[in-house]
C-alpha cells in the first residue's frame, strides 16, 4: 500500500485539497496521511489584536484567542477524518507543531506522494500563485507532488508534457507507478518544438515505445512555437478537466530570477492540478 500525504493549515482549511486527496488515494488504494502544519508562529490573531487589548486579565484574553485557534484546528481535523471514513480510506493524522516548511519536507522523505493546495501560505496573508511556501516546497521536496487548484473538479484526462529531457520521462514513469487505474483515462502526450524543427517528438521511437507500455492509447500532440506560450494556450482551450504531468522544477535560485519554470507558468495561468516529479539522479 502506498503512502500519500496531504498538507493542511488547520486555521485555513482548503476543502479542495481534501477532495483531491481523497480522489487520488482512492484511485491508488493508498493510505492517506493528513499532515496538519501547526507552526508555533501561526495564529489567526495578529499582534494588533494582542496589543490593543485593554482588559484587566491579559492571560485570560490570550487563553481565549489560543483556544479559538485550537477549536478551529480540531474542526479541520474532524472534517478530514470524516471525509476519509466516508470514502472508506485508511488514514492517519499528523499534527506537526514545529516550523512548517521543515516539518513538511521531513514528512516528504517518507511518502510516495504529497498533495498540497496551490495557494497555501501557512500565514494569514494571501499571495500570488505560486506562493513563497509552494516554491520552497517544490524546490526541496523529497517525493512527487500534486499541486491542486482551490476549486475541485474530478479529473477525467491525463496530459503528459514531454520535452525530450530525462526529467519529463521520469515524471511519466513516477505517475504511472503511482496510479495504475488512472491509465484508463484519455491521455495525451504534448511536445512543443520551434518553428524550424520537424513534427517528430524527441527520441521518437524510444519515447513511443516507452509510453505504449504505460499508456497504450495515448495520443501525441506537437505544438510549434515557444513552449510555455503554446502549451498554455493549448490547455486554455481544453474542454475536459485534466491533470498535467511534468518533470523538473529544481534549478538554481539565480536561474529562477531570470527564467520562471514551466511549473510556475502553469500555476500562474491555469487552474488545473499539476503532478511534478524531480529527477534527482
């Protein structure tokens, strides 16, 4: 049985992450772990809420604020547990109370898959997608990740992004091993090439031989032009609700200052779940 972990902020519980987690765990017959990140610096109240208090019993005031947060976290855990029970899943709850990013990266060492919401910040504040927290997770995570949008839609198609690099093949392989039953879904392999190149996919014979063993009914689409622009435009026209499979995210911080990754672009412009797998060899 595989082990999937789903990351949650109990003070800002994302039902979409829960619904996608249950969907993926059921399709892989996986044990689902709800990782509730209860960073000791994370509160629903602000410093201003504390400093403006003018009552006599400050300790009682702080107790009430913290009790409110604890009750909210309990409600979030109960919602997770009920969803797992209703779906007939094997599940566990972890309440991680240290620094959130460190806790989650440590959990990922011992997981087959991490599922997390694209707008997760582990703070009171909203940020543009991808958030700083998501960037940190994707850069250092130790297992494949599915980053999910804030609105849940059942998946009915798989799109495999292939650019001829080992990382894109690794992502396809990782996804295939994790999700045997999803192989029955409609599947497309998408490649983007420059205007001067031919319409053959890179390593044409080898990749088609490989894909056929995993997704025998997969269709191939070759787009011409700048990869990010053409792929995003193509996916904007998609009528179904696909999951996108892609490879490497990891690059140096210096490199990312000048050229955002494909994952960044897809997260910014699309509202589709992304399966991202590093090739760390």
